[in-house]
């Protein structure tokens, strides 16, 4: 590694660490505000909430790494341009392509790290996070079970909860192919769900066959699979491929899964696109008295997040092709960067 590479990486790295910390806190803050704050207000265990957030940190790190790299590149290169350091580099006979090569190479390394972590570390931690919530449900149903919640027992039967109380829940419905259980009350015990004052209805096709009342019944719960199910973005590439193949086979829509599949590749690769854009922008600003400033850095960083969100929604709804919805923001930054490189001074 030559002197130029060490200097550039030292300058960008300092901002990268700070930017990553801020982005991770913002992403976790969104989870806390949208999902966990209502649970805390209903009396959920703060320790369980803290454990859940801790298991969501890897996801925030992987998702926030490209954004933090964009922030660091813009901030570091903007400062170097304002302090005429980039002009000194050019005057020393170093071509801008050398700067581009160093930062694109580092962006490729970050992309590789993000991709590997997203396929191994993140899914494992998300499973642990969901396990924390499932254990919290067993310990305190009212805190986490909301009216209208669905989950399943060990035999795959769907269980509906109409109302959560301090001691359990009411208006329980257990649904399976040929049987329906209706119970006034329900509660969790270790490894099982206890139903009280209920009605069991069996069916022969679409017609009721038997109707039986019961005072108490139990359902085995090896684990809780609380709905809603995991998001497509929480799945690995292999799981997404299997789901897409299955949905195609049965004619079900799979735009959300296909978009998530392509985003598994596109999101880490954004680091490379950002390096091209940031270097091109920095050298383009040397052609005049232009200055990016902190406002410009934040605006360009937020612009990626905004386009990423819009393209994702359009892909999941089938408005855009899944590959375009995933790669669109990256291609946009690359295209602008190449235009600036072609129009800038050497």
C-alpha cells in the first residue's frame, strides 16, 4: 500500500466510523420507535427489549455500511477539495484515476464484507432476535400479543387471539383443515397453550360434523411462530430462491421476494457506486469555486436512502422490474459519476 492509499483510507476511515455509528443509531431508533416503544408502553420487559435491539445491530451495521461510506467519502473528499489537497495531488503528477482506484477498491472490500455478513451473521442474529420476542410473549402475553395476533402450535394449527389481558387472553380461535376450536380464555404454560370454556367443531368438507363443549384443553407449543412472518429481506439468497421457485410454480406473485433477492447483491455493491460518484464530484468541484459543505453531504446521503426506499416499494408492488428496483439507485449514482468524470478536468 503506497502513501496515497494510506492517506486516503485514513481520511475516509475516520469519517466512516463516525458516520456508521450515527446511521446505526438512526436505524435502531426507527425500530425502537415503530415496533418496540408500543411494547414498552404495555409493560414489556426492558431487558428483553434491549436484547432484541442488540441482535438487530448486525442488520443495522450491514445496511448502514454503504450509507456511512457515502457520507465519509463526500465529507473527506469535500474537505480535501476545499483545502486544495486534491489540486496538490494532481500537481504532483498523480492522476485522479489513482484516487478513484484506491477508493473503489476499498468500496469493493466493504461490499464483500457486507455481502458475507448479510448471508451469515445477520440471518443468525435475526433468528435470535425473534427468539427473544417469542420468549417474552410466553413470559408476558399482554405486553406483546396484540388483538388480532396469529401464531401456530406444534402441529401447525393457526391460533388467533382476539384480546390480550394481564393473565392471558380471550376470544381464542384455533383453526385447522377439518377442525375449529373456540375458547373464551387462554393462557401460556411451559410448553403448551391452555384453553378454557370452549367449543370444538369438526367438519366433513364444508359441513359441520360434530360440536363438542370442553371446560379445559391444552395445545403443545414447541415454539411460537408469531405473525407477521419474516420480511423477504430477512431471508438468505437460498431461501429467497426457493420461495420464488415455489411461488412461480403455483402462480403466486413474487415481486417482493425477487426485489429482495436482487437487493441482496445491490445494497453491498452500492459502496462501489458511491466511490465512483464521490471521487467524480470532488474533482468536478475543482473546476470552480463550488463547495459541497455539510448540508450538501447530508442531502446527497439522504437522497440515496430516499431513492432506495422509493425503488424498493415500486419493485415490491410490481411497478418496476425487480432487478431495476434493486440496482436502480446504484446505477443512478454510477451514471452521474461517469458524467462528472467525463466532464471534469484532469
